[in-house]
C-alpha cells in the first residue's frame, strides 16, 4: 500500500505514533524530537483516512501560540476548512463550551473573563467591602488560595477548615464566588471548574461531547494539573481515544500545580497499550544529549527514555569556574564578544539563569560592554516593580521634593492614604507652587495626619542612613520602608525579595567599581551617583524582538525555545539546584528536570559556569559547584579554568547545614597530612563549627581559611589552630 505524502519523512517511531489504531496512547516525546509534527500529522492522518472529521477531534494545547501553530500546519496539510475545529488551550476550550451552554452553566450570555490583574482588583474590592484586615489576609495571598482550591476542583463549601485562619479564608472565598456570580464574571480557574461541573451534572451534554469527540489529543501532558486531568477523563470516558503527548523529564511547573504523576496515572487508569518513545533528537549534537541523559537518569520517578542524534558528537561542553559572580559575568561577556567576532548572531546566543536576581550582574556586564541584549519573558533588573519602589525611597532621601518618586511610594506598602487625600495634597501643591512633600505641612485633618506620618518616615530614613556606606543605606531603606516585609508576606514574593537583596549587591559593586571613597564622601554623594547610574541603565531600552541581541532568561522561560549557543550560569549548590529544593526529593527531582531542560536548549555549543563566591544581601557567600556538574561525564567536558593553587583535596561528602557553603576548587592539589580538606566541616574551641573554604602554604606553614558563620571568616595556622573534623 502506498504511503500518504503527509507521512513522508517521519522516522519509524514518529510514523508508528501517527498511524496508531484508535486506542489510548502515551507518546513520550523527548526534547527536540518533533512532537508538534507528530501531533499535527496525527490529526491530518485521521482526517485524510476518514477515521474522523474536523468536528470529531478535540486537541488541547497549553498556549495560544502552540494552538495557532498547529492550525497553521494543518492548513498547509489539508485542503479543507478547519475553522470549526476545536483546537485550543484548556481555558480557551472551556470558554467555548460555556459560551455555547451559558444557561445550563448559570452564566449570562455575555459573561466577562477576569484576567489575573482584574481578579486581584475584584478581590481587593471584596476585602474592602467586608472590612477584612488586608495585612492579615493580603489580597494576593487570597487570590492564590482561591485559585489553588479551584484547580483542585474544590468549591468553598468543600474546603476543609483546619483552623480559624483557614476558616476565614474560606468565608472570603464564598463571598468572592457570590460577588462573581452577581457581576456575571469568571476568572481563569473558574472557566475550567465550571465547565467540569457542567459536564458532571448534565448527563445529556456530557454524552453529546463524549460521542462527538472520538479523538482527543493532548500536548504537554506532563503539565496538566489535577482538575485538567479530571476534565480529560470526563470527556474521554465515553469510548474516545486519548492520544497524550508529553515528556515527564520536562515537567518543571510543579509550583503552578502541574502533576507529573498524571502521566503514570493515565497509563494505569486507561490501561494504555501503546507507549511510544520519541528519542531521536533533531536539535542538539551528541555531547549535549549525552550530558542531558546522564543528568536526568539520576531521577528515579521517571518513565524513561534516552535521547540520541545522528548529527554527530559535536563540540565538548565548555565549563568555567569563576572566582566570583562578577568574574563569571565578565568571562561570559568576553566569550560572547569572541563568538560574535566568529560570525555568531547575537540573537542565537542565550544566557540562562535559575533565579531572576542573577540577571543584574549579567545585565551590568553586557551594558558596560555595549552589547545589546533582551530579557525574554521579563523585565530588565532596574525596570522591575520592587526595584523601582526601592529606588523611589532612595530618591526621596536624596531629594524629598521628587514628586514622581513621592507618588510611587506614598501608599506603598499600603498605609491608609486614600485617593481623596492625595487629590487634596495635589490641589494644595499646585495652588501654592510647592512639591507634594512640602505641601504636606499645609494640610490638616485625617489627610494631613496620614501624610505627615509618611513625611516622618522619609525623614527617619534620611537620618538613619547619615554617614553609612552606600550598601548599608540601601539595605536600611529596604527594611525600614516595609518593602522587604511586604514582599516576604506574598506567596510568590521570594523572587522580589531576592531582587531587593540584589539591589544591595548592586550598590556594593557600584562603590567597588567607582573606587574607594573617604568616609565623609559616602552616604548621600555616593547615593546620588548610584541613583544616576541606575537611571542610565534603566533608561537604555532593551532591544526589540527583531533586533540582533543576546537573549537573557530564566530556565523556566526558556522551555520550548532553542539556540545555537547556550550559557547556563550560576551552577552552584543552593542556587541551581535551589536551596529550597535540596532537602526534598520531589523538589530536587524537579530541579534536575529544570537542568535537563536548560541543557537541551542548546543546538551546537553549550557553556556551563559557576562562581566560588557570590554576593548575597551584601555578604559574600562561598559556593560549592552544583551536583548537576558532577553528574556529567568528565569525557564530555572541556575545562576552561586556569589551575587554582590549593594544597587540599576537595571533600566529596561535605555538608553545610543552613550556613554559607564553601567554594569547591575543581583543580585541587594533593591531600594535606592533616587529613582535612576543602569543604569539610570542622570544630574550633573558640569559634565553634565552621567550613574550610581555602588554604595556602605547605607543611608546617599551611594556613586554612574557615567560614565560622556568625564569627566570620578566619585565617588559621594549622600548626596551632587545633581544628578537628565535625
């Protein structure tokens, strides 16, 4: 039998997946293995072989971009009208279902959808109307709580109240449901939950869609949450064939509720007879894939596959150990410049990092080198909300008459200063030709009192920072202004707190780069210079989408993308893998999947880098190389680091508790006669528990540098120190 043209060019595994009989199937599609082609060709094959019409196929993706790409590809394969075809995201398809059956779903015909910002505003209105203490129950926290319950399929009435705090949140959730119903609006999570509930209780509708959609295809199955999987089971429960495509090794959204276990559950619950592994990679060279395979095999809870390519081994993976984060950034910039001189397009060079806060040092190095760059899926460091807030407070210390800075933070964090009070202040300022700050003295009543308290805060910040070095000024302002505690109380505020910590580092680096200052020159003059520096970096608009610019992004943002050259920076224990995940098996496995995603973004050349020391909240942190580096076979690596002088062998089993972790030299010398090693925990009679982070000399002249945590860093002569292994 002659093969259909649309099947030409498929490899054996892809062909087997596309032409499977109408049964449940699980397609384990590795990175770069052509899963989108398999999905679209499967749909086209079903239609062209008359096994299904466009109206009988339901295809679910996770992004509108992916849905549009599938439709575009299908249009080029099939000479038929696909407009009525149900291809879209979970939210898009549920919206379509609810629009068609709004009466049965108890919704107005023209119901409105709240995006994340609209939902937060609605919750803020509710909190105000209920006279809820928004310090104890922050609206953003309530938003996360409500959405998390809905994604588990739970209405307020079904949520268990373990304590009074939870009970009150449930009451607010109930009130929020009533408010949305009264106003005829639904949030994103509601689209899916209400669609699920509609099909659950309405048997006629459920049977109609079960009989209509005989073929259900799901992209990125590893990213489904509890309710999404239940919704799919509901539609597929009437005899439809579910064709699930995903990669458990790329499940990196556990923090958003994704359940990687859904793939295993699907295989078991639907008695899947066909599990096909797409392992041939069309993106990366062999050494990159071998590194990815070696890393991910250390995860136990996986369905298993091994990526390979016929494109050859390619170049070795280059690895660099920097002495500091600044040194790492300088090296990356120099390497990028060399790549550009060799003809590499900047747009094909990606710089990946685990945490947003890491971008500040990298951005500064690129900015200083006049290399155009673009932060993909995010804002440049000095454009981020929390940084602009902190800089506004600093600007008010330097100049209280700065109306722009005043307006930005006068009620942030919230301090009960309402719009009416600010209108009165603006009127007085305009009438008398004063700045907003100066006009406060002319106000009386409640408005005058609340605004006077803000003016007093700014004055106390000014007095409290007089004579302090610049990093201490920045640190003091972040703490006393309330910014730090505000973001610490947000459920997903950790990134913002890390960025504020990085602003302290930025000020320390600025002082170091500007040269030493006399004590009387620090504080205000240094602050003014730093604020000008921040404005200059923020004022350089980042490169546009079409410009040839280096691409900066977190590893999470990089999923689904690919580049000729990839740098993965900050490969240190506690940073990548993140310290919050190290002690938890599930967390560590997700971090390893994240590293797997990072590595498989590279087509031809991959760089890995880490730093012995990194500034964290104005303090030097001593680092050990990420375990992910050690999981890559040495034969795949090309070390670019000059030999580091050290008389100690690195201790492979050092543990660091909750304190700073040491640098771990890759080029260690012979072991010392003392039996001690870099990275080892030791005890000292006076200073207590510490970690050896450096050493110099030999024999009786050997000295070691030990990090004793609260007691600080100490250089000790081994001959008299009497250090004992901890």
